[in-house]
C-alpha cells in the first residue's frame, strides 16, 4: 500500500513537471515574440538607415567661376 502511494505520487510529480516544462516553453516563446515586436517597434521609431552625405549643389556662377 505504501509503495502504491509512492508510485501515485511519482506519477503525479511527473505530470506536474511535464505541465510546468510546457508552461516554461510557452512563456519563453512569448518572451521571444515580445522581444521581436519590441525591436521592430524600436526600429520604426529610430531611423536605422544609413545617412548619405549629399554634397551641396553649386550654383551656376560658382561652376563657371570655379
């Protein structure tokens, strides 16, 4: 009888461990999705494109004179 009770407790503990591992995995995936969403929102808020330096256009007379 004691062995049966111990076996039932072991089975219950394994079931709980499995549920908790599933919950941990789901939370990990949720955190990764939220992190990706955060990075995407941050990229929208801050312009990540490389800035090109444009040379100022010279006027007609500046090109003629030199």
